[in-house]
C-alpha cells in the first residue's frame, strides 16, 4: 500500500464539506471530502492507482452527509477540470453512489465509480479506466462482505487507521448515508488484529479504529461479537501498540466489555466522539434515534466516574425540522450536562429521499443562528476543557512540526522538534483557547 503522505485530515473535521487534497503521486491527484473513513479509502485508492500504473488522473472522493458537501464536491470537480484540462477525472464516494447520474451528466467528468468499486484493485487498471463504462456503480445494498485493505498511515504517519466496519442498518430520518454505504458489514477480528500488528511493526504509535456505525461491529459475524471484544483482543494481542483510539460511536450501543475496557485499559485513549445529534426528546424521536437526552447524560456521567480523564465530543444538528426555541435550548444545555469538550455542529439541510425532508422545515436564518450559538458554546467548552489540563503532564502524539495531540484529543502546540508519530511527555503550561501550550519534558 501507499506510504505517500497526505494533507492533514482531522479526526473530527469542523466542516464535512471541506476537502483534503492528498499529494499527487505519479500524476494521480485525490481530493477527499467528509469523514476519516473517506480519507482512509482515498489512501486505498491511491495504492491501487499506483500499483496499476495509473497516470494523469484526478479522483474526487465525495461526501453526501449534507447538501453543502455535495455542492462543494461539484465545485471542486469544475475547478479540477480547469486546473488540469487533459486529466482523466473520476468521481466516487457517497454522493456519487447515491446519485451517479447527476455526476455523469457533468461535462467535466469522465467516469463515475461506486463505493464498492472504488476499493477494488481491478477498477484502476488502465484497460478499465480508459475503456471501461462511464458509470460503474453497483447496488451497494447487495454487498455483504467487507474486504480488508492495509493503509500504512495518514497525516504524515502520525497515526494509522483501520477500517473495522462500514455501512449502517439504522434509518435515522435525516440521514442519506446508508444508501451510500449499504448495510452494516464487519471485518473479522483476526484480520483487524493482524492489520494493527503490521501497522505497529511499521512504526505507528497510535491506531484509530474507524467505520460508519462502529458499535454495530460484529452483528454480521458468527456469534455476533461486540466491539468491546475486538478492542480487548487488539490490546491483548498487540502489546507493543502504544495507543488505540475509537472514532465516532453510537452512545446507545456501548457494550459491557467496551465499558470495562474504557475503565481498565490505559492504552485505550480516553476520548469518545458520541453521535448525539440533539438534546430534546421529541426531536430525537422524530430523528428516529434510539436514545433520549437522559440516556446521554447518564452515559457521560458513568464514563466520567469510571475514567475521570475522559473527554467527549459530539455531533449536534441545529434546526432539525419542527425544532422550536425550547427544543433547541435543550440541545444547547446538553453541552454542559454531558460535559462536552468538542462539538461537530451541522446546520440542518434537507436531503432528498429522507423522511425529514418532508417534515415542516425551520427557517434558514434561524438554523444559521442556532448553529452559531452551538459553535460558540463549543468554543467555550473547549476553552474550559483545555484550562482544566493546565499544570498537568501529558504524553503527546506529534502530528506535524509544532502540533501534537493528547490522548484525550486535546490539541497542543509544542516548540520542541520531534518527528510526526513520536510520543513526547510534556508539561502543559497554558492554553490559547484552541490549543494547549506545552513544553517537552522527555520522550515517552
């Protein structure tokens, strides 16, 4: 697989529509939108393209989580064609899977491939690219297995990602993603452990488990194991792994083994990004979520009790259809009641084909104002979180020169030179509202 460095892709991007452009390798430029799973899959495609000898091509890996993400992708396609008029332009990702015809009609686009097809090595062979169909998008709901792929790392080798799951069996009323990713499919535990072991052997200190609906891992495997069992297996069988991190999880599905691992395993990073979406019970029901606000508060209280250094991030949607001022205030209060430190705020936008798009909509100006209030609350919460860490010593993972991250996800500025991926023990001397200010004490 490719070891080419890519543009920095945050674990929890502030703007899902914002693209990350990987370095052009042998004339293949990949522009990625959306989640860390998409970023991981872009690296799989980069490896396939390199092995196939593909040259002079642009791959746009799209996101469909919001209308803005789709709009930004279309804008990027036009800009890419203008920059490289003779390149073979391929569009893939969730937006392409859901509406391939719309992208195929764009004069700038040479080829549209689906989410399953983009992970197959044969898709990138010259004969397929040059002589293949203009649209190669299969029925994602018919895909029943998750093929394993090894990616050496992202973010300049600072950390590595392992896809343990993709797809989703739930049908939240606002979400189009299951139609882009298909039904839930899991990677076997042994395969995941082997990938983690190989990544540690190539020098990675931190591995992130990623997926679309991570806590559904195992539901399609023999015996229906839970995510906690996988986490325990990785930590037991790969003793040289310094840090294991989980990406976004559904709070309602944390199993007993995972709860115990959070409490007992120091190498499991004390940070969880929770898919909360709202803090009002009526809105949660209309979203077809499977938890209530009391469940979210009880969970974070319990996690803080068993792992006091844990920090939380959360997805929150502003202006969901029918949301009143009082309902919004319930979501706003959740920031403090769940002790959230990081917010990923989505201004609601209707996605055609979803039940929420047919519900009474909130005024756009109101949505924008509510999103701003949530972001402001998030900035204040982050500042409080960082302030609580001043005076402590933390082991920081160097992401790039001058920038690092604590195990609990707190970003830090560090003057001491160190290679990306190195672990450094540092004294936290202050913060600037967005980052810790740290002084190296010693290598970890």
